[in-house]
C-alpha cells in the first residue's frame, strides 16, 4: 500500500506543475472591456451633444421685421431663405422697434431715405443679433446705402457681451442636482420624503436669490427686477431638483442617474442660453425649451431684459416639471405604503 502511494507521489513531476491563473480571468477582461466601451460611448455622446448643435447652428425660422418702401420689403422677403428667416412687414420703424421690444421679432431692418437702420436685441441672443447685423450690412452694400446698427435690448454696460449669462448655465443645472444629492445623503429613507421636498424648496429660493445677486450686482449681467428674477431662477432650480428626488424615490439611484444624463447631455447644450433659441437646428430648439435648463434660461431672459414679456410659457414648463417631480414622489409614497399594508395584512394575528 505504502509502495503504491510512494510510486504515485514520485510519478508527479515536482518542478513542472503549471500555476493556476487568477480566478475569473475571462470575466475580469470582459468587465474591463465593457467599462472601456461604456466610457468611450459616454465621451462620444458628450461630444455629439455639445458639438453638433454648435456645428449646425444658424438662424432657424428667426422672426425678422422689415419696414420701408414696398419694393425694398419685397426684395428682402424674396432674397432671404424661408427656412432661416420669417420676414414680417411693419408699417414703420416705430412698430418694428416695438415688435423687437415685445419679442415678436428677433431684430429688424428699416429702410428709409437716409439708408438702412438695423435693429438688434443682443440680450435676446448674441449669435442671432450678430447674424442680423451681418445681414443688414450685406443688404446695405448691395443697395449702396449706409447701415446703422441700433441695439434695442442690449446687455447692461457692465457686461455688454453677456459673459455672465453664459457662465450661469452649469450653476443653474448643478443648482438642481447638488441639493438633491445632499438631501438624499443626509435624509435617506422613505420617511424623509417630505423633509427632502421642503429642503429643495428652501434651497431653490435661497439659491435663486444668491445666483441672481451675483449676476446682477456682482457681474452686472442682469438688468431687471431683482426679486422677480430670483424667483424665476428659483423655480428653474426646483424644476430640476424635485424631479431628481422623485426619480430616486420611485426608481432608486438608477432613476436619478438617467435624469442627470438627460439634463447634462440634452438640457444643457440645447438650452440656448448663450445663443438664443433661434440659433439651434429645427426640433432641437423646441426640445431644449421643453426641458428645465432651456425654459429656465428663457424665463431668465424674459424677467431680466424684457420686463417679463414672454415669461408665461417657460414658467408653465418649469411648473409642470416641478409638479411632475411631486407626482413621482407621491407615487413612490403610495407604493411604499401599499407594500407596508399588504405585509401587515399577511401577518397572522397572535
């Protein structure tokens, strides 16, 4: 018996036994490959989301007012492509200026015997204003007349290019994400739904007031009623934060992640905050204005530069997003209570 064991032992080569590889080696490679592919797709998606709207930007059905002799108005209407400009004739330059002030026109061209006056609204959109200025200069050159540019709705003198408005895009979005993340961490669990909602509302009011103060009194970008503007910004932050809380309450952190991706990759680049809504491709602008970042930017422009003209639409969009978030939280509350009730009903009485 011992001889057989010795023979079996000595028959195994002592120095040539192959070492076993790490357990799950193929699974590790597959997991690593999936992570690399996922990150590459995320970067590509981010580039497309931020790059394509800018690369394909240009006037898209931008309302342009024209006044002057019928021949000049007809020539402009015939020359400009309908997909880029929607030309409306006005009786005189006063009506044209009023249309720009009331946001019925993004700008205008007024022909008279002295030449051509180009009316722009830089605060309504820097890119579209530049396009209207260039268009007026080109038309004046064709007709061998002089062109004078008049900015009807400019940015304040302290920030004539509106750089502060452009820098407000990310703070507005993170103003909706960060409070939701903080409240979920400090007040976890189903029992704190109402506490989180109250915290978001309080932060939205405080955050809107703080951001407006910096933009209006610190940088000098905004020029309007401070309290109205701050309430509008607060509504925009609530329209982001409350749906985030609702998605997490109903679907967990996966729902929060989906909402964050949508707002960062779609809401931010399609907001039109720096360019104005008439500069984005067809369909993209409409989608951007239906998302909280775009609606919040439009409400900010309306309150800060146009005395509230055009504020109703974006305010309605933001209000509906806020109510949708509350509805998600209510649905999560009902589902949890229903599960708790069914478990209590299944427990046998002692």
